[in-house]
């Protein structure tokens, strides 16, 4: 998989988790435990970072995004 495809996949995954309600530190920490167990620490760190980025940009992709 090329880098652009992986970046797009990660952004889509991050947006999906945010839409599912993983927005608090406690919820995201619990999600990261699951991701780390299945895919490893690097994948969990990359997803957390992408979730933070997508949260900052949420108004550009999420109509009715929470404040």
C-alpha cells in the first residue's frame, strides 16, 4: 500500500471512531488498548495522532460536528 493510500485509510478510520463517540480521553485510551493489542504500539500511536488531527479539522468533514 502506498503512503497516500495509507494516510487516507488512517484518516477515514480516525473519523469513523470519532463519529462512534470515542472523544473523551478515557474512551480513546480504552480504544488504544484494543488497537495496541491487535496492531501494536506504533499503530495505536499513529491512530491517536490522526484522531487528534481529525478532531481539530472536524468542521470541514463532519456536518453537525460537536463543538
